[in-house]
C-alpha cells in the first residue's frame, strides 16, 4: 500500500532529521567531542541550528510536519526511554543528604528563576525552561517541560543554549576550584555538590572524572536522583499551567488553553520502576540507552532546525542574564549546602 502524499512528505522531514542525528552521533563519538563532553544531543542541536540558518529556506514546506513530528512525538518517546538510565537503587546508594540537597536545589532554582524572570520582564516560557534546565538535568529537563507546556521551538533552543554554555564552564571550573582548595569540601561533599549543581549528565561525568573516581561515582548518582525529580516537577508545572489557563482562557502564552497530564512523565516513572527490578541484562539496557540517546538527538536536531539567529535576537540577552544569576546561585548555594547541611544530615 502506497503512502499518501502528505505522509510521504512528512517522512522526508523525519529522514532528514535522522540523517543529521547520525552525523551528530558520529561527531559526538570523536575524541574532540568527548574531551569537551559534547554529547550527540548537544551536537545535534548545533547541527540543526546551522542548518536553520543556512539551507532551511530551500526545504520544501511539506517537509516541515516531519520536523515537528521529531520535535514532539519522538521527543516524548525519548523522555520515556530515558528511564532506563535510572533505578531506585541509586537513591539508597547516596542516602538522605543527597536527596535533601537535590530537592532544595531543584525547588529554589525553579521558583527563584521564575520569579527573577518576572522581575526581568522575560518571556515566561523561556524563563521556565531556563530555570528547569538549570535545576534538574539540562537539555533533557527542558525537552520534557517543553512537551508539557507547548512553547515555540526557538524558546526551547534558547534555553538549551544556556545549559550548554554554563554546563561546559562548570565542567572545567569545578575541578580547578576543588584542586586549588577554594572548594574546601571532602570528596563525598564535592561529589554531592557536583551532582546537585552541574546542568548536564555529560558535564557531571566530565567534571567528576577530572576530580577522581570517588567524587565521580557519587556525583553521577546524585545527578540521577535530580533527573528523577523531573516527574513531580512536570506534574506540578502542568497543574499550575492548567489552573492559570482556566483563570485566563484567552491567554495563549503556552500554546494551548488546556494542558493535559503529561502521561509521558508517568510512563517515564514506570520505566524507572521496571528498570529497578533488574529483569533486563546489562547489554540490553545499554542497547536501549543508545536507542534513547539517538531518539533524543533526533528531537534536539529538529528543535535546532526551527531556530534561526533572528529568533535568538528576538529572545534577547535576558535568558542568558537569568541563566548567569541561577549559575551563581548553584555555585554559592550548592557549596554552602554541601559544606554545612550535608554533615548535619549524615
């Protein structure tokens, strides 16, 4: 049976993003990309943005739905499968101190970021995405919340760019400050601070490895607990947006008047539960994680393909100012919490 013309055109857009994702995977696997902890997802959004600002005008308009499909549907599937990276055993491995620090960091960063965004008179969608990316798990959190609140793709790309910039800075800055003694913390405390405050998982791995195995192992587990907090955050954000939509039905700030429960977040949690049972072999889990990274790379590439320089100009300097303020909080607040609160909880 032949595909309809519409579906065929959409398939062209999907295949185009898939080819870009393959290129991103290849580049992300090079020694240079690994050295600066540029994951395939980050490379993907860069390639997508380069395409958007060069050859995008030559793309047939009929291919656009395929790109939108990648940035929405494939994105949600990728977020669900992200659960195979996590288990509830991770929580018990680091204990109460890490959970408390993560909860404080996530809550204060998101609430504070939204408040600062209002004071700066920023676009609320960009402020929320930037705050969530800083608070939870970088690009993955931004993508998850973008799926729940339905903002325009360029806003997502702006928020992701702040994560890439400050996450990369952290990867080099934290080891320098720790080895110089400016971060006067024990290895356990430094591991908690690293996992609780650095944006991307890849950046946590890079910074942790530069400071030693003990710090790296602790940091990665603490970071994974932060990732798990994406589920309750998504539910709370969706509920608040839906409540505001009922109060102000004429508002179209987040794309739709009604926000449904983000079922992909529930499925994400269920995947974590299943993965915690240990029913799958390590090789299968690794294979699923590679598939998931590829799906998220396709989604990131599609978001980048819908983001031009003009849209960055439209967003202005404020998102980067907000990200800078939040970054200062993550460093100072994360250090104080790790230095003084962690010993009290242990």
